């Protein structure tokens, strides 16, 4: 009964997306094995019982000063409301344009779509050929007692000046940070200051890759660290 009540109280926009969007189910080698609703893919009970794993992406957009654009997820998000995270995190959907495997084109198409949906960034500001896929991670993270993530996540970088009009159904706040400002954000999150929380996937990327990749980005040597063959299993 509690589950039914919580579903009924779900924000209308988020509920529609939960039942209409079909995520791409993959195995741990990132081979497509089927599809299921966003709702089922984020129910911890189903994740645990059926080992549901879906394909996802995390976008990191930097401006010309090499500052990273962060977003705070809206209060109405079903999973991880009000946590701070990288520029945009979502899922390619089970549709032809987002299933294209070659050069991660399907994922890049999905990233362009969601940057418009969430942040109001027009497609011409984030051309699909400007996304740089750097690597893939596999992780599992509960959000609360009911919801969570189990994702094979593509990590995409881009350096662009972008126009934004954040969608309040998706995003509470945005800001650019340099490395020192991000480290201060991490310190506050670790200390529990200001109620500040970071998404688990963002924290995994920060702890394992981000600062090294940021160095390469500024030096113009990012291509040296591209590794799309390895799937990093992180916990």
C-alpha cells in the first residue's frame, strides 16, 4: 500500500517518464539483452531479483576556462532528488537513433537530447560529433529504500560555451566550478555541511578519473586517456 501511495504522489512529469521511457538493458559486457521501463529499471527490488542493468551516460561540459558545469537535480526527481552531480546524467532509450553502437553514436544522440530536455541547451550548442567518449563504468547505488541505479555508464566530455534554460522539472540549480571549488564541494559533502549531497556516480568518477582527465583536457592531450574497451566495475 505504501508503494502505491508513493507512486500516486509521484510528480506527474516524472511518473510519465518512468512509464513511457524504455531503457536499454545490457549485460555486464554491454551487449544489448532487451528493454524495460525506466520505472522497472530503477526499482531496487527488480534490480536485485533480476539483476537488471541498463545503459546510461554522464556528460561533463566544460567552458572555455575549463570550468565544469554542475547541476543540482530537482526536488521532484524520483531517484537522488536535490543531489549535485555532473552536467547531465540520463539513459539512451530503446529507439533506433539511440541504439547505434558505432562510435557510441546512440549514446551521443541521447546525450544531445537530454541536454535540451534538462538544461535547455540547444542541439547546435552541443553537436554530437563534439562529445568525446572517454570510458565506461558499471556501478550499483541505492537511492532510498525503494529506488536506485544499476548502470553501465558512458562518460562523455565536451568543451563548449553553451546557452542554458534549465527545466525546473529536472534541475534545481546550475553552476560552473573550477577544480578548487569542486574540492571544496567534496569537502562539504563529506562533512555533511549545508545538507550537501553528491550523486554516487559523480563521486565514483571524481574519485577514480576526473582530476586526471581534467589535467589532460587543459593540456590538450585528452585523447591519450580514452579507453572505451575497458568496463570499470566500481563500487
